C-alpha cells in the first residue's frame, strides 16, 4: 500500500511542478513606459474623429520619442522596454 501511495504522491508532485514552471516561464516582460505607450496606441484605434485621431497620434509619437530619449545609454533598460513593447503590440 505504501508503494501505491508513493506512486500517486510523486505523480501529483510532478504534475504540480510542471504546471508551476509553465506559469513562471510564460511571464511576459513588463515595463511601465511600454504599457503606457501601448495604451496610447490602443485608445487611438478606437477614435473615430479625424481631428482627435491626428492629435492622439502626435501625442503617441511624442510619448515614444520621449521614452527613447529617456532610455539613451541604458542598454538593459532599452532591451526590457523593446521586449515589453513588442509583447503588447
């Protein structure tokens, strides 16, 4: 009976370990600036009025330029931003 219990306990332990590792490994990169830029572009997609859309597009472009300037010289920061931005696109 103990071998039977041991087999099922190890089976569930193995399944739980695989499940937890899959959750941890699928975590997308996160960056606050990438999130705000993606939200800006998402809001722009839903705008129907051209004058507002043009202003929002300019605003999103300016936000992107400011983020790029802010990250100049920080390679790790830029890599994280680009990964997070590509993930949310």
